[in-house]
C-alpha cells in the first residue's frame, strides 16, 4: 500500500516537473525555432543589384534591388522565417518582368548578414530598407509592402510607421503567440513568447488598401488568421486559395492575383 501511495504522491510532481522543463525549453530556445535563418549566400540574379542597408544599431545588411521603370512603384518584400533572397526573387517574378521596382530585404542573421533575429531587430531592418529607398528618391507613397508569413509582422509595422501606397500580407498571422497556441495550447504561450508581432492589434489602425492572401490548406498558419486580419482591417481584400499550403506565395496563381490587385490600385 505504501508503494501505491508513493506513486500517487510522486507522479503529479514528476508531471509538474516535466511541464515546467518543457515551458523553460520553449522560453529559452524560442528564437532558434522561430528564426531558422538559412545562411547560404545567394548570387545576384540578372536585373538585380546589391543594396547595402545600414540599421540604426549599426548592422550592414545585404539586400537585392532593382530600379522601377518610370511611373511604377517599388515593391518592398519581407520574406518568411525560412526565406532567402532566391525565394524572394521567385515570389516576385511577375513584378520584376513588368518593370516594378523591387527591394528584397534579407534580415539580420540571415544569408550571412550580421546580428541576431528578433522582433525589434526585424523592425530596425525594415526601417533601414525604407530609409535606403528614401535616400534614393523613392518615397513611401511610391512603395508597396509585401510580407510573407513572419514577414507580415514587419510589413504591418512598417505600414504603421510610413505612409505607403498599399500593404499585401501572404499567409499572415494574428500574432506569434496565437500561432503557438494552435499547437501548444496546453502551455501558457501568451506569457512565454517574447517576439509577438501582434498584427491583429495593428491592422485596424491602418487606413490604406490591404490585400490578404491565404491558402485553405495551410497547416503552419491556419487560414483563419488571414480571415480575422481581413475582418479587422478597414480597407481589406481577402483572397483564399482552395487547398494551397503555407508556401502559396510562390505559386503562379497567387502571384497573378497579387499583380492584378496592384495594377487595379492605379
């Protein structure tokens, strides 16, 4: 009987200790999980040049740029958490072919760039991109921001800080803790997650055209996130793509839909 009592007493303590250890590991390793940060250095493709972005905390970031044809705006593209400059070029093929300007941002800690990824760091990287364009005579009013996945957080923040022409969010989330809660609702993720990228709290404050694209087959960030953001925004267009997964930003159908939407702005 004593053995049974001992088990009944110790088992909850063991489970509590495992729960606490799991929570600690999530808290301490979260940035390694959120920012896998591919390190390969991508060669500059034809039609692009290198842009050296200087952040407010002294980092020199490598980005890709191509000039806009006369009368066309510049697209500023913020890739996802596993993104690369090669992927950024692939996601914007139609815009490049049509002569739109492109500034493809590669974050701190990505692709050989110095620094460590974080929410505030990404915002500094976004400001550096906008400043780089401004020094070359491209005003925010002549820019359109695109944010894919975690890039939606930086794009939304930049749309709050700069009076840009439009904002496009591809496979966005309401917030990082909301995404974490989808898979780890048994943990207090709202308290554990440091980098929040709270798009839901910000998007309602934006008074500009917004396009939200999401695949209904997205298992990384369920399409309900995109639907909620579109519902919170003042001037949003929601495009759902049946069965498309989290990488829908690269597909011809979504690229064409983005391109047509941007052209309709004029």
